[in-house]
């Protein structure tokens, strides 16, 4: 069935529900899975990045593993280094960072004067989170402070007009146990990202969308703007050797976080 026919059919079905009075059926479910790490095929949705692209020596990997009881999960791990390669052509001001970012649901391919959009995933181009207020994750951490990023279509007047808008929040992942948050119960504190940008720390793995702050290249934008949750292009999870909060692991060395799933939730 073509996309147009699916849209028409969805509109007809929605109209029938309204006419029949089943308004509850129009409400989206309270939870929406965004990413899971239950098979090796999920790896194709992500790409890794680090300071090594700019002359740094940090490294990262993302793997799917299976436990003895048959459960699968993703492991994002690697090594954070503050060193820079000798003779590097890049004049980087800091090193010691790694991240995993989801590939865009839509990629644009230029063929001559034509622009062709290729839909890679099931999101029809965007991840629509307009009906949800919270991002929830199931993680097992190493005591480091991680950064959760949401990327949206660039529709605000911000630096880097050709770049996606980015919205970030700290996630503190205690060491050794799985953490799941299914309610908006969280503790918020001020903390510093890379020594300059103020973000909100979320202890527990549940982050209200309102707590994601607009950023550009790691710095909070001093502007009164709001996220457009209906035009989400992707997400990322990253870690820095420096920054974080008192009590969290920091500094160069190994990092490791295990991921089960990432969901959107409606808590209100």
C-alpha cells in the first residue's frame, strides 16, 4: 500500500472513531518504544563518533551481547583519552569524548539538481514525540555522567543554520545495576558540561523533555526557545572525560554503559 493510501486510510479510520464516540481510541499509548537493543540488526541504526576524528586518541565501540538467560542488550564502551596525536592537522581545544548517535530516519541524496529523500526507518521521516513528555531509558552504568541529546529539525534562529537543533541533558548512571524509571520521579541538580554549559542532572533514567536545554557544539544557547517534539530526527548518548558532577566518575580511562531500550512516555 502506498504512503498516500495509508494516510487516507488512517484519516478515514480516525474519522470513524470520532463519529462512533470512541475518543479514548485516539489517545496514543502511554509508552512509545523509540530504540531497542534486542538484535544485532539494531546496530545499523547507530554510528559512533569520538575525538579521534579530530586528532584525539579516544575510542568507542557498540556491540549487542546475549546474557546466560538469553536476554540481549547493547554495550557502548571504550576509552577516553586527553591526548592528541602528534602532528595532527586539527587544532582541537579539547579531547576525551565519545558518543553514539542514531542515524537519521531520512537521508537526502543529491542527484544532479534533484534531492531524493530515502526513509531508512519506520518513523516516516521524523520521530513524533508530540504526545509525550518524558524520555525513559533502561541502563546499567559505570558511575560516569553521560549526556543525552535529542536532535530536531532546524526551525529556530540558532548558530549553524545547516545543522540540526540539539537539546541536551545530563544522565547520571550509577554503577553496577539496571535502572528503570517509569514515572516522572527524579532528582534535579545543577551541573556543568565541559566546564561551561549549565545542564540539568537527572539521577535515575527518566528525563522530562522540558529539561532538555538547547545547545550548539556543547554550549547552552542563551535563548528562549522550545523544542518541537513532533520533528525529532534522532538521539545520541555521549560521555566526556571531564565535566560531570561531584561523586561521579570522571577523567580519562575506560567507560561502559549497557542499554536495553529507550522509550517516550506520557506521565501527565
